């Protein structure tokens, strides 16, 4: 009789392992959020940001996985597409360029922007940046660019990788071109940038890096902490002063494993809000 509980436990463990390896890593979740943005120009009220992070191309995810993500964003009608680093896996195989090809198929009216992450630098940052540019993306490495509607603008500040040591990010350089008092958001691989972004008056930080922990336990959350922030900020939307932070769970990963932590494709709609 004692074998029956053991058999049930073994069957449950096998089912969970099968789910975590075979099913959930490719089960995309579309996340739609409205985010209040103090000082957002009226002309840009309602701007829709398509957001992906941690693509890890060349690891294990097939081309169809990236194609599904692009189709979700195309149906959502995003105004701009933002990528928050780890575009390629640090041990990317021969297919990394091929699987990223669907990214060229989405041409939002306000452009396509990207920053790099630690895996990109460990693999080959110049090659990743060059390939993104060939797909129509502007790669921001401690730079800022405006998104214009008429004569009004929202600035996107892009940090080079801020997840590895030594850090390659430079806030002063990245913000140099942003006019004083102009509304801006930060695109940075690691969410650790949120405190500095808040001090500089940026209204939103978009990051990845954490993968949401990849494995999350009910009532507990993720098992790992890979940033300086408390673990409760490792995925989703949070607020830090007047700055909102959104952390993506990522599109893929180095290892094919997820549990209670689906890969995500995110659409954020920004809404004008009064400054505090």
C-alpha cells in the first residue's frame, strides 16, 4: 500500500517536469497595461509601447516562437517596439540570426529601439548590434532619441548593459541630449536602474534580466534573486516614487525551463498624468 502514495508523487513530479520543460516555455502570455505617466505630452497620450526582453536567440527557442510574439504585437497595433537586451544567448548557435528574422516584419510608426544585455556582450555585442540594425532597429548604447508626434516628444533613454560587472552603462552620457524637464522613459536591461531613473525624473523604466525568476512557487514567488532590488520587484509593474517600473519575464532563456512563469509579450499604453 505504501507504494501508491509514492507512485502518485512520482507521477505528479513527472507531470510538473514535462509541463515546465515542454509546454510552459513556449506558452506566450500577452500582457496589456495602462501606465500613468506624469508630464506626458497630450499628443502622446495613449501611445502604445510593444515591449520584449530576453530573447536569447540561438539558445533553444524556434523561429515560430518569435514569429508568434511579433504577430501578437502586430494585432495590438503598437506605436513603437522596444527590446530590453539579451537579444542573443551568450552561447548562441548557428540559428540566432534566422530565429530573429520575424522581428523585421513589424514596422510600427514611431520606430523600433533596442538596448543590449550581458549575454549580448559575452557573445558578440558588435555582431548583435549590427544584425539588429540590419533588421531596422536603432540600438541605443548610452544614447537617447525622441519619439515625435507633431511638435511634442517623449524621449527614450537607452543604457548599454547594466547587468554585468564591469557595467557598461553611463547615465550621464545617455541623458546628455535630453532637454531639461522633458518627459522620458528608460530602456535598460536590468531593473536596478530604477532608483537612478527616479532621481532623474524619468517616468517609466522598462527592463528584463530577471526572467521573472523562471521558476515561481505559489505563495512564495521566485526562488532566485538576480538584482539589487527586493525579490518582489522581479516581474510586473511597480512604482518607485513618481517612476513606474515594468519588468518583463522575458521571451526565452538560456535553459528551457519555466514553471508558473510564462514568457511574456507586453503592450503598455501610456496615459497623461499631472506631475506631483
